[in-house]
C-alpha cells in the first residue's frame, strides 16, 4: 500500500540533534513544505543515539543538553542493541565488558595565588583502559587539589576579592555606566563564591557573572576557609583542609586562651589646654581592643599610627587588630 504524505515541517534544531535540545550552538529556524511517497510507513528516530550523548533535565524532560561526545561503548541504544564505536549495533556476546581504570596522576599545576593561600590541582584520566561494552566507569573523582603559598600577603594585597572587583572597573558596565567596584559579601552563604561587587558611586550591588578565583576567602568573618571551583571549602587555622581548629582569644591556633593576659584601665585626666593628650599605648599583637566612653564630653577620641604618625578618628565600635 502506498501512502501520500503532504506536510509542512518546522525545523528548530540543527541536523543530528533532537527537538527541544539546547547547547551552545544557535538554533536555525526554517520552514519548508514536502510531498513524500512511502511504500511502507515506518516510525524512526531523527538522530543516531550513539553519535552524541544527550541528557534531559530532571525537571523538564523536553529540555536536553549534550557535550557532543558519544556515549560509552555498551550503552543500550535500543532493545537488544548497544552502542559500539559510535554505532547502534546488535549485542554480541563475543564483545566482553571492559571496566575503566584510572591513569596515573598528573603533576600539580601552578598555584592560583602567590600569597595568602591558593589552590593547585592535579588530574587523571579514565583511559587505562577506558570503559567499553557496558563496563563500569572509573570510581571516584578525576581531580585533586591542595593548598599552596599559604604565606601572608603584603598589607595592600591581602584582600583578594577586592582585587577581583577592582579589576573589572574598566570593562564591566552596570545600568549603562562604569563604576568603581568594591568587594561585597553576599548574605546567602551559597553565593559567596560567586563574584558580587558594590558600586562605590551608587551603592548598587551587581553580579559580575563569574566565580571568584580559587583561594578567595568565603567570608570576611572566616580568615581561613576558601572558595574552590565555586564551593566554600572549610580550612582550619592550621591551614589544613577540613580542619576545625580555630584561634583562641590570644591568637593561638587551637589554643585555650592561656597564652595572653587581659589589660584593663580607666583614664580620668582632664586636658588643661587644647591639643592631643596621650591616653595609652596599644602594643603590637594586641587583640580585641575595646575602648568605651562612659560619659559624653566635648572631646573627640582619635588614634595615631605608630608607623607613620597618621592621626585618624577612632571608631565607636570594638576594634580587632593584630598590628
């Protein structure tokens, strides 16, 4: 029996790609009309399942993606068939399963930072041999990392997040204008390894559409935990990944607050003439410095840097310092 088929097709996918698929290639929309004659009506797929591995989204089975690589040999492609060297073939018992095995580890690459704790990676491949004919893929991960260059950074280079925001001053426009970008710590802990910056001019916060560089501190409240490939990795004060060690009030890693002493005092003198009056000296290494004014007065509280003699107005809140 012959069938005459007349139809208008809308093609929204490049050849070899299933409908509703999505990848980096742009979609071509074409309209054409055809008249076809068949000697038999047969249902067939418009793509070879062994040419490219397509995966659907769990929340939307009609939305697919591919990395344009074929599925592993032995992947079932039809009832009684499996993929072999890019083709959908009938299963052959003579083709033995081959489980994958790892290659040797590569050497560690360069460190992501020159100071202040960076990260370096090494990788391995599942090709010694590769899995085939339905064999198991290699267990475990294909990369490892370790901390590197844990030495402290010079004073003006310690804020790695601020450097990344500043580097975008000249090439990132927000609301049709360029800005001076300041570091911004997102309140959502899951977004702190994404680069958000705050405009110095307007105070607006913008997402710069990238992850922070490996080795960036997750939070300004944690001096050691860092971002690695977009995830916050717990690091202890001993610079060990996964360590829970923290500094005590004396600044001793894993200490018990027994290596320092508390110094207290009250200043009650009244200045006899206008000018500065020295109240006390804060020694290097002092931590958790708290200055409180019990009674309001006309005087202003200032501080003087020992290094350059610069005088600045003291903050009315608690000051933590290691200088």
